[in-house]
């Protein structure tokens, strides 16, 4: 099981799919990396030679921000938005959608699946005497 950027790549998948297990690498970037290293994208991960694995490691670590470094950069960008107090930063602070989505409905996942219904919390009507 080859380890690239601290991630164990699955052996029974094609290499261009296995590379997407690394945070920061999608399908298009995986194909671009494989073209640079002259590796067939349809090749299974277990069929890679140690030389090919080393070429992949070298190109990914040298040219691209992946895993911890990329996550750190994203967190620093969000922290900067919060510090300067811009609208997007305030939305991040409040835990609301940042990119202009509607909030009257359809934000359950962002708000933590809060279900506020009309009838909840009402007192029962008084009984007639």
C-alpha cells in the first residue's frame, strides 16, 4: 500500500482514483499529475513500481499544497476574514451559510439540523369548565 503525503492509497483502485484520497487532489489534478510523471491513469495502484511511486511523491510534495498544509491555509484564510470583521467572516462566526444561500429554509446542515416547528413548545389549551 503506497503512502503519498501521509495517506495510504487503496491498492485495488485505478491510480487516478486512488490519488483523489489525498486532500486537495481531485480527478482533473490527478490526471494532470499522472501526465507529468508519464504513468498510465488506468493502472492499478498495486501495480506501481517503487520508481513510479517515488516520482509521484516528488511531484506532489514539490509542486502542490495538499493535506495539512492546505487545511492550514484554508483555516488561516477563514481566521483572517473573522479578524477583519467582513460579512463572510461574520457568517463563519455565526455558523450560517457564507456564499449567499437562502436561510429561511434549506440550511439544516449548516445550522446543525435544528428543527423548529410551529407547534413545538406551546402550552395545551385550557380545558373548559
